[in-house]
């Protein structure tokens, strides 16, 4: 209540002048705990949120956080691309080469040699081009070869984007530009060029596209398991991993339960329950919320003694990203590689980003799932009950009725709001509306008996009851009611009342006849108790005894 809450002391008059009496304000927090903004709702009357309101608001702020963070990521990527373009325009070449085609000897500087994992001294002195081509990613070799042939044929200047595999197993993207020079006979003679390291740009493009793809995939997902699998598949494909998945953790048992995982052909699934202690000594790191990363399970001190167990499940390199809730380990997002692999900082940041988004999406899906299950249970109970069940808002407007009401009345949704009053018998309507108004105004329980019109025009008696759902300041925020058909009970009461009246009339007649006989008869009558003591005598005794 803005009028009484001390937090509004300095702004109370301003808020009240605009008709604001209640305000709910909740911070929008990023996956890293950063406050991004606030989500606020204002009402013209004092009002406190109930549990359902809080759940809906929580869904809204989580969605808002996802949208804001996504926008920030897109903006950061745009800024990163702009900086890269500026650097590229400044001609900051990573390396240069000069290929003498006829002798198949390529001369290159140190930066070019290191990028292709060739000894710099050997590159400076000259070496066959094959030593450089050997570093090109197998999936890009054919395309690069075709671009070189086109350039040698004089069809176009040489330009190619491709991947090179470093000596440590990591992959980098390069942009190569060159031009082939020919002798008088048209034979290729020299082929100089430059190569730029565009790994950062390509990764940014790839990661951005992956996040967009992930968002699109989640639009059709409502099941938490489907959401986690979609994230694992996109993350695994994007980072060229061998296996990726999401599992829930029992920190006491130190086990992880995996429903299903994404994997490349030839890799077995890890679906099931696995014990962390069977594969290394890193569960304590996860419990502390620390990411577990190793490039080679055979040499990492946490896993070297468990190399055989890791080999059985085709894991040589691994990333385990812990998912924490209130400081407690609840799940893990993991990537496996069946060969030695060094994970770059960019890759780890991307894994964390996807993990955080997945956690939020899974939590939101579970919240919605729980809400839908709760609604389904409520509706199941209401549909199974005799009579019908209904709910109303704080102002007394009906907003839900079970289907049995529509079957009884033959009506439609016009019953909502105050439309239900049209079905009340005209003789009962004013009385019923008065009782209902007093109930939702005072917050007291509601109970009334009145007649409701059936679909065939016949009125039957119903007992209607409702209880308030209390909110802030002990004021109702909703009403939940039920209706029971008591027509037979009312008829039985009327029959019983008529029988009682007839019995009373018969008893009265018999009593009057007895009194007349007592008074007029010449015969003496008396009433005595069980001891023989006379309690009353009739006038006939006077005629006999004279007194």
C-alpha cells in the first residue's frame, strides 16, 4: 500500500496523485547475478501478490533477463566485429608467403609458419607447400585445393577462408589472399600472399548463429529434457565435440543422471546413472561451483589413475560446467572429446553462456510444467466433484466455472463477471446479490440458497458457498466457490413442514375435543400421578359431591 508503506515516504504524494496505491517491483538479474533492470507492476488499489502472481512474475523476469542478455550479446558481437573490421582495414597481416611454383618452394615469415605449425627457420629458408597444406582441416582441404587451382589458372585472385589445425590440436580460422603471376608462356611462376587470423571473428559469427539457432529450437520445446538436449546438440556441433549432454546431480550420492545425450556417429551414449568417483577425483570441484576442464585425461592429475575407465566411455578430453542453485550443485553441462583437445578461453566462455541460458530455460519450463500440472489437477478435481466449482476475482467477478455448470445451464461464457445473476430466479436475485456484495466487501465466507435456471427453463434449488483467498492486509485476492444441488432436500423440507402443520392441526382438534368432554361431561374424571395422588378433577365431581 503506497499510502502506508515507509519505502514510499518521499514519493507518496506523487504516486497517489497519479492514482497508484500498490507497486510490485522485482529486479531482473542476469545469469551471472548482475542486476539488469526492474520489472514493476502498479495497481490503483492496495494489493499484495499471491503465490500464483509471484510465479507468473518470476516467469516474466526470467524471460526479460534472457531477452536483455541476448541483446547485450548481440551488441557486444557487433562491437567486436566493428573493431575487427577496423584492424583488418589497417592491413594488420598475420603472416606472408611467397610460393615459387615451378620449384614448389614456399618462403614464409615466422607468423605464417607458426600458424601452420611449420618450423620458422625452415619456412624462412624455403620448404615445399605440402608442409603447410598438411595443417589444413581435412574437411577444408578439397575446397582450398580448388581455389588454388583457379588462381593458378588465372581465373581469379586467390581468396579462401578455412581452418588450420594447430600442433596442440586446436583449430583456427584464417583468411588467405594471394595472386598468381605467370611467365610469358602463361605458366604459373610466383604466388605471393598474406594470411589473416580470423578465428575471433569466425567464432563470434559461429557462436552468435548457434545462440540464434538455440533460441529458435527452444520455441518448440516445453519439456525440460528436450530443452537440454537441443542445447547439447547445438553446443556439440558448434564446438566439434564428440559428445555433449545435460545431467541432474545427486550431490550426496555423487551421481549424475543423464536422460539422453548428443553424440557423433560411433560414440556410445552415456544415458543412465553414473558415479563421478568411477572416472576421477573432481566431484569436489563441481560441488564448489568450479568448472572442470582437462585436455588429456591420461595426464591430468585428477583423472590419470582412471584413464582406463575414461577410455571405456571414449573420453580423453572433457569440460564439466556445474549448474548451481542457492549454492548447491544440481546439474552439469558436459562436453567430451575422444582425442586430446585443448579448450580455448573463447570456447569455455561460450559453454558457460549456453549452460546459463539452458539452466534458465529448463527452470522456466519446469515452472510452467508444474503450473500446468497444478492447473490440470485442479480442473480434474473440479470436474470430478458433484455440482460445479467456480472462482472469482477480488471484486467478485466470476472468471472460471467447471464444465458441469455449462451442461446444467446450457449457457456460454456470458456467465463470467456478473452474468451468472441472469440465471438466478427473479424472486431470489436481489437477495442473493446483496449477500454476495456483503461477502466480498467484508471478506467473510459466502453461503446462500437460491434457485438457478436449468437449460430447459426449470429452476432448481442450489446451495452456493465460497471462501476467500487472503492476500495482503488480510484482504481477499480471490474467491473459490462450490455449488451443490439441494432441490430434493428443499422439497423434502417443504413436505416435512406440511406434515408438521397437519399433525399440529390434528393434535389441536383432539385436544379441543378432550377439553370439551372434560368440561361438559356429568361423569367424574381425574388425573393422578403414579403414587395415587390426585392432580386434577373434572367439573363432574361437583355434581356428585356437592363441592
